[in-house]
C-alpha cells in the first residue's frame, strides 16, 4: 500500500515521500480501517520539521498524521463494538500514528462510528480539533451559566469550542 512518510527531519519538500509499505496488521483490540479521508494538523508539520523530536521522537521512515475516516475492513477477535463495513472516524493514538495511508490499524477504543450526515472528509477534520476543544473546556471545568471568552472562534478548535460551550449552557 502507499503511505506518506517522514523520511528525515527538515523542510517539508525534502522530508516527505510517498512510499510503498506493508499493510498494517491488527491486534486483538484493533480495527483495520480502509482510509477514505485523513487530515493534517499543525502538530504534523512540527513533527516533520523536527520541532518535537525531544518529546515525540519518531523512527524513519514513519507514516504521518493522526486524523482519519474510513471503512472497517477487518477487526481483532476481541472487538465487539464494530463490524466489517462500519463507517468510522478516529484520532489515532501516538503509537498508531500514520493515517495518510491506504489502511491504518487503530485500537477500537479510539474509534467512533461516523455520523451519517457528514462526509468522510468532514469526519476526518473533526477528531484532533474536537478533542482539543473538549479537553480544554473540561480541564477548566466549564458549567452552565459560566461566562467564557474563546479566541479564534472561526478556526477549527475555536469553532468547536464555541459549540461545546453553548451545549453546556455557557
């Protein structure tokens, strides 16, 4: 299968390559997703540039990205929440990074069923930004009738934070 891989730290043009790699194998709690859409986030650029190598070192080559949507094509023998053919999306864990590929193996606890009213592309754009918004607002403990200011409300994280805050009654 083909995958976009980081082959060295540095400038984007010199550090990425589309390579032929083995299809991932699944563990007992994993699902194998046929990728229909994946998203690149600012963290992916930082990884390629090497700005995070002290915190998130990667071996070379490494397939890049964390957000994905697609179709379950295989599942481990301990997976009960998903069936082959389910439409799903995920922000994959660090150790399973590599969503810009034809297939990705992901622990089933990090996967959700894709809502039927959004496209694969829309679903792939939600996980990291959505989790960032959710975790930030939960961390500060927002509750009904709180007054909050959300900067950059037209961006990915900001727009999702506004929606979450409104749903919480703030």
